[in-house]
C-alpha cells in the first residue's frame, strides 16, 4: 500500500476534479500545455506503485470513446486542430481518472461523493455498479464459455457476429437482473 493509496479519498477526488476541470478549461490554442501535466501523472503512477502497462491498457479502453467524440470537431472550420486538442485533453483527463480509480476503493469514493453533495441517484448507481460488476463479469464469462462450446470453427466474421449477439444478450440479462434487484430493494423499503 503506497502513500497515494493511503491518502484520503476526498482529497484525491478533489485534486482530480480540479485537475480535470483545469485541463478541460484550457483553450484549444493552449491545449499543448496539458502535456506539462503528463510527467506529474507518471510520477503519481510510480509513487502509487502501479504498473504503467496496466494503467495504459485500462486507459486504452476509454480512448476510442474520447477520440470518437473529438472526431466530431472535424466537421467544423479548423476542425483538425480542435479535434487534436480535444483528444489530447481527453486523454490526460482519462489518465487522471484512471489513477483515481486505481488508487481509491469505490466505497470510499462514493462516501466522498456523498459528502460533496453529489445527487444521491448517481451515488447509488455507482455503489450498485461496484457491487454487481463482478456478477456481470461472471455472466459474460459463462456466456463466452457456452459460445465456445457451441462453436467448432468459425470465420472472423462469425466470431464478431457472435460477440455482438453476446453483448446484446448480456445487456438484456443485465437489465433483467437490475429490475429484479430493484423489485427486491423496493420490497425491503428501499427507493
């Protein structure tokens, strides 16, 4: 457990929010200044004793979404510069949030959000996500094993199609499970 892990969750959350807000507020023409923050993030990664490869792999999961959003700027005048600046700022912000998530247990983070008067439905959604994410991962694993058992040899196209079908089915099962959990919570007096 590093000094970064032992730091109070509220402090880490406040620093991260100020950090992300500052990067987001940078004008497009000054977006390269966000790169000044990269060594600080790398230092925090080293102090937290996190594997840089693991952090970058997790970061890579969110980058396609931020790059997709940044690419929308290509449809306006001087769009390439705006898109590149937006992608850079989004990558720095995602890296910051990834470090926060890697060094702070989610229950502590939710408690800090509640103390900051974040709306209760958002806090409750995060808490439920933390509680039931392992169930969703296990459900996806079971579906993947079942699909592998039914598939002998398939082309790449068939594998992609099976993956898309599995994701759709996982979404349906997730919604169904969420409805059952909500009914159970209401029957016990929850909201």
